[in-house]
C-alpha cells in the first residue's frame, strides 16, 4: 500500500512517519487484505496537533478518521482508532474484500461541483466563456447565485442500501449518491442533524425514509 505522510507547516520526524506507515499497514491487512493507498496529514491548531487520515481501501471505498491531541503521536492514535472502529461495526461484511468492491459493470459518472456564494463578473464582449463560466451564465439569469469554482467527475456506484450505508459510515461523509441495485433508480443517503441517516428514494411516494 502506498502511504503518504505530510505536515502542514510542521516538520515530521522519520520515527513518526515509520510508525504511521506500519500501523496503517496492520489495519489494512486485518480488515481489507491490502488497501490501495492512504494519505495522512498532520497540522497544528492552537496548542493541539491534528491528524487527518484518508485510506482508500478499494475502488469506491474510502475510510476517513480525524484525531486531535497535545502531540502528533497521540493525534495519530486517535485518528487511527476512528479508522479501525468503523470496520468492526460491519464484522464479516467489512472483512469480505470482494463484497466491498463495486459490482463488475461499466460505472456511471456525473459531475461534482464546488460552489462559492456570490456573483461573478460577466465575460467582456468578444471574450469566450469557459465551461464553468457558461454554467455560471445559466445560473445568472435566475438572479443572485453561487459561483462554480471547481468541477470534477463523480462516480455513481450500483449498491444495495446496506452497502451504501456502510460506505457513508466508513468514509464519515455527509452524503452518498448511488444507484439502487434493487430498483435501478438513483438514491441518496445523507446524514441528518440528529445523527440518523436519511434515505431519498424516488420509488417511494413519501420520498424520504430514515434508516
């Protein structure tokens, strides 16, 4: 597994980098057989160190953990425990590497945007607009809008609802877009303010379920 360890405006010792790599290798072998890559970033926040781990276990499956402590080693331990705790919730499902892989078919892709609130300046006469500026122009006709500042492809995996819940939880993310393998419709899972997970299913007239 390729592991990248970096610090934001802080220097990291070789001993810490070696400890991070060895520990993540053990977690990977225990739960996934062999993960693909991991990115670990340390930073300083006031008098505390923070650690952010993004572990790419397989195609479409990412685990994320955050930690904070008075020293970098303890911050990593906190983040690594968050990473290890989530696979334990799924027992055999988490250790079955084949189960976690996206079904063997041509994947669907959409476009994911990052929006910044506010207005942009229209292109001057005679100037060509970029694809993002064209999207902005389409939004501008409706009045005040959010400016598109980034765009990237987003894979829409085909999953069962339970698999989608697992991916949302393992990645500690707020939303999971997927094609429901049972109904062949695009569904959305999202994390609610009360801690539960909301489920949007267009095949259900009520349109909003909680799992």
